[in-house]
C-alpha cells in the first residue's frame, strides 16, 4: 500500500491523516487535529503542527503500515500568502501566522519531526479542497469544477480534470475570488463569517460571538432574510465566473456550508435565473476533504503537471 500524509492548515487548526494513495481513503486511526494559536511565536506554531503530524506518523509505524527506512511524503494544504514551490511562508498583514514570515516551513518542521526521512510538497488550501472535492465525486474526474470555501475567509479554486487553473482568459487572476470586486468592496467581505455577524448586528442591534451556526439557530424573519441576501449575492457574484469557465460542478465547503439548507435553494434559484444549470455538491467535512486533496500532490502524474506553475502569493 502506498501511503501519503495529508495536512490541512487552517487559520486556527491543523489536521493530519495518512491517506491510502491507491484508493484515496483516509487510513483508519491516523486522523488527528488540534487548535492552533495563529498569533503565537514561530516555535509554538511549528511545535503544535509537529505534535499533530507526529501522532499520525506514530500510528503508521506502530501498525507497520510504514517501515522506518521508507520516505514519507507529507503534503500540505496551506493558506496564502505562501511560496508553494520553496515552502517559505509569506504571511504578513493578514492577521495569521505572521511569526512565520519568510520562514522555511520545511526546515523548521524537520527540527522536531519524529523522522527526518520525509519529503514535503505544498499547495494552496482552496486548490487542495477543490482537488479533494473532485476526488470524492466519481463522475467529476474529467469535468470542470469550481470549488469554494465559505468561512472566516472566502477561498476558491478552478479545476480542469483535477488540475488547478490559475491563469488564462477563462479564470480570474491566480484562480482566486476573495479579492475580486463585488458591489462596494471585495468578495471576501460578503462571503465570510464577518458579513453574517455584521448583517445580524445591523438588523437586530445585537452582537453575536459564535458565528453563522448561532445565526442559523435563530429562526425569524431577520435571519431568513440574511441567508436569502447571502444566497442572492453569492449567485450574482459567481455567475459570470461559472459561465466563463463553463463549469460542470460547484463544490461548496467551509463552516458556512454546514448551514446550506438555509441558502442552497435560493442560490439554485438565482443561478437558474442566470441560465446556469450545474450540479452543486455540499461538503461538510471540509478539513478531511482538504487532507485528501493535499495527498494527491504525491500522485506523480499530477505533480509533474502542476509543479512548475505553483503560485507564489
């Protein structure tokens, strides 16, 4: 059995699991996750990441899934800004992991990992989620997929036969949507948790702390309108990009996706008004999906196609 360790790095968490590269399934007992303080020191962050990764490695050795002389491929689903070819973090001015600015993540991890016999590869987190989402859709392998994550931020990826597309006339620059203009601001300010919190405060005068899940639990006119407005905004924003890419499938993940029952019907209505009729897949286990997607970086045919075009942003 060929095994890869997939890692999902989020703004406040890390998830690690070993993936069977033959069937792209997470190997039972190898999935571990933990909270991370993204404002901590470099050493604290790296050691927290390593503590979780080492748990996965320990299980692989204890179960004899891997022998100590085998090289372990460790693939990261990593948010930007990041130099994905070199493994150097460029977090600056984005309120997370700033103590890692200009730090070689590979070099720092090697100081603390329980084995030095490893190989690292990195890809943007939104792209990894999209690849993982495509892998989970058996019929979507040869299709064009737009994948978005809705949470503390707005992630996006455009994939053609699982390959991230970041440049060209049919995709936005860098394959990103968070920074694109929408109404009087950028998309990230409309399709993230803070938009929901701001809209709820404007409608009710109350401040909430627990995010979209809390708003979803309050069933009244104000919250229903917030979700309807969100769905219409999302449909209006995505429509030209879906049409331009000629997408067959829209994959939606992130914490906001867990409340899909409150916005998906209206989103479908909006897309149909724009003459868009594509499949929509809601993925509630976003972290595991990103782990699966990152593990695909050690599919050599896939890697050969993307390694020279990895973004540095």
